[in-house]
C-alpha cells in the first residue's frame, strides 16, 4: 500500500505524529521567514517609492502588493513566535509548578470562584496557546494567498481594459461591448466573492442564490487561484476556533493600519513634506541632501541650496507623464502600439515596430523626442527667462532623466528662485505655467 494514501492508518498515524512535533517546524520556518522578510522589506519599500516617484503604475502596484504581503506575514509570524515562546515557557513552568492550586492563594471566596471559572486550569491555558499558535501560523500564509487573489482580480481588470477595450486588433464596436461585459462581470463577481468571504459562505447556503453564484464561484476560483488553498480555507471555516481567530485578526489589522497613519502635528501651518517654493526648500530637490536609499529626486533637482560655481546643473527625472505630454505636442512620436508597462528582460527581437527597424531611425526618433521636450520646458531665475537644451542621462540611483547646465556667472549673489516652466495644451490654446520652483543661494568663491 502507498505510504501517502490519505485513507491508510499508517498515513494518519504519521500525520498525528507530525502534528505533535509541528511546533518545532513552525519555529524554524518562522525564524527563517522573519529574517528574510526583514531583509526584503526595505528594498521592496524603496522600489515602491521609486515606482511612485517615476509614475510607473504597474511597478508600483506590484511592489505595493509585495510590501503589504510582507507586512502582514511579518506581523503574524512575530506574533506567532511570541505566543509560541509563551507556550514553551508555560510548559517549563508546568514542569516545575504543576497545575494552579487556587486554595493555596488564600483569596476570598468571590475571587477564588471567579478565577476558577475564568482560568479553569493551567493545562487549559496551555492548550489554548497551542491552538492559537497553530492556527495563527496557518493563517499567516493563507492571508498571503488572499492578497494574491485581490491582485489577480486587479490584473484581470487592467488586462481587459488594455487588451480588449483598447485593442487595435478587435473591431472597435465589438471590443467596446465585449470589454464592457467582461469588466462588469469581473466587478460584480469581485463584489459577490467578497460578500461570500466576509459572511463566511452565506451565498453558498441559500439554495436559489447558490445556483446563480456557482458559475461565478467556479470562474473566480481560477482568477483568484483559490484552488491552491481552498482546503485550508474550508478547514478554517468548519472550525469554530479558526473562525473566531480570523474575525479577531481582521479588526486588529485595521487598528494597526490606523495606528501607522497617526502622527503628531507640531504646527498648525508648517509641514515637513511640502513642495519647494520661495519660502520652503524640500530635500528632494537637492542632490546633496538625497543621502538615504529611499530618497528619490523630485520633479526638479539641483546640486545644493548654495551654488558657488558659475553654472547651475539642473536635472528633471523622467516619468510616464512627461512622455504623455510629449505625445500631446508631437503626434508623430506616438507609436501605434504603446510598449510601456510590464515587460520581460528577455529580448526576442529588438524592433520597435514594423516601421522602425534601423538604428538610424531610432536615433532620429530620440532626437525628435528630445527636441519636443526642449520645446515644452524652459526656465526662469527670478524674472530672468532662460532656455537651455537638455540631454538624456541617468542621475542618482541610476534614475533616467533630462539634464542641462544654466549659465549664472552674471547672477547677483544672494537668494534666487529657479522655476521650471512648462507648456500645456488647453483645447485650442497653449498655456505656460510653473511646474516646479526651487530656492537657492548664489555666492561666488
């Protein structure tokens, strides 16, 4: 007989034996997982901030989900280790002291009866700790699948919008109708699945509702990958203790989320994180202040608050919004197939499109791209207008952007305000306004 036959007595005996020794495996896995999560958390958060800074929506979503999953898992595993440590300590105390002898405490009858009713026995306390530890360890990894399920639904919505509704292969009318149908189906299915989740299967209990819900449940079991962890879910739901713990953890997560957003305000008007202006200088606009790995440049960056050279280096980080503005001013640069978004580093071919194949064509397009950028952006120092040509380069943290140098040898010493001026199309007119402003001081050496 196969030793892995789940109906065989030997396999059940093996599971019972492993079950008694699972706490050792739990602690080993928790220890390695906590170490790995602490190591990975900061890099994930930094990549998320970088994606947000560069308006990379897809990358931001991916790293945001990974950061949330790491946070949930880290909190649960730390709580598990603390409870498991308390459980081990309780076992050691039981070996030394045995059970609780309430009579030896010589409390009044009222307190003695109350404590006997609430505590019952030390063994019961140890058994409850064991249950909490085991269930919490399993929930820790189940919650990661829930985060993954939510991410998969969001990805499906994005894919329908990008490859169906905005498809250039399908007929426009068919793409709009079919895409709208898929979008409505996914949203309704997501809402019903969430209702079924928070009510712990209410939609499956009502006969006529369950018939309507079953096709949605079947499809979403693949979208959310629930077929991978479904046995774990229903094992929790048929256990009263597991259901209570899940309901208990949900408000705890909400409270933790609320606590992380709480901060103490020291002023009614002043804040640390606000855009640079004539009266405020944000460190994100000065290269010499970007000292930490999580510090990323703002929309306009100069070397320092104090400039002693006869020139001023200026850097504008690239973002997808900048490319959208360039397309708005130069339609010829807009590709038929937008290649932005998630992609693989594995290159099957290097062609940009069927119409752009040679290196000369690509170089010509890049020059037109940069020329359009230089048309859109210019500078003002106080009231003096400046118009310098940018080049494409990489700055701190290997960030792609546009760089130029302004001639300030004739600029008076003292405080000045550098403004990045941008053109913006508004219907049939082109407006000019300040996109960013940075104060700096000019002193000759």
